[in-house]
């Protein structure tokens, strides 16, 4: 009874309790905006901006593991771990798949990936960002008709790769500096 009194349950997902639910709602709005019957890329771009802001915050923070302990360190709860890569996939995949040759949407996806890459602390997050950037470019090359737009998207993709490389290099430099200061790898970022 005491445990039940500490929990609130319901038959619907809520934004307060389920971060992925909010991501899915924004994706749904973006995908609907990109549908041929509505054709509202500005709404889709606004959704991408919101999703990018959330991804930026996630990439720059430590994420909790799957185990929760009490103040004495005793294991109290095991739950699925929160994954940046899964959230990135949920946030970007359907929008990319429904962009249908919109160079503006492809460009905003690449710009979003680039902005998140600047703060991505974990190597696996940077790998996931690169894979998504590659997918956006491949989709654009197959769908965007205008040659200048394709070149523009290739430049944006190249900027993403530079940002990812720069962040990885910065992390290695910081780790080397920490090791040189006697702090060791346990203090290295990522």
C-alpha cells in the first residue's frame, strides 16, 4: 500500500513522465505538416528546431543508467536505460523519410545534427549523429532535383563531419591533458 501510494498510474502516456512521448508528438506534427495534402514545411522546421534543442541538451549531459540505488547504495530499481541514440532515431528518422525532396527540411536536419555534434560527449552519440547525417545526405541526393540544392546539402553534410571530428579531437586532447595532470582516464569526458 505504501509503495502504491507513491506512484501515479493512468491509461495514457504523459509528457511529464515520458520524454519519448513528447518527441513522438513533435515528430507526428512534423510528418503531418510534410504530407502532400498539407505541405507546410515551416511547421516541420519549427518541430525540427524543438527536437534539436532537446537533442542538444541530451547530448551534453550524463544520462542515468538502468539501476537506481538509495542513499546507502542499495539497489532499489532496475529500469530500461535512456538512450541518446534511440531518441535521435525517434526524433529524426520519420521526418527524413517524409521530407520528399524538400531541401529546406534536409538542410535543417543537417544543421540540427551539426549543432548537436558540437556538444556530443560520448563517442557512440557522435557515431549515431554521423550515421543520421549520412542518411539525410543519401535521401537528399536521391530526392532533391536541383543541383545547387544538392551541393548546398553536401556542404552542410561536410560541416557536420568537421564538427564531429573536431569534437572527437577535443575530447582526446582533454583526456591526454587529464592523464598528464595525473587525473587519469576516469576523469576523461565521454
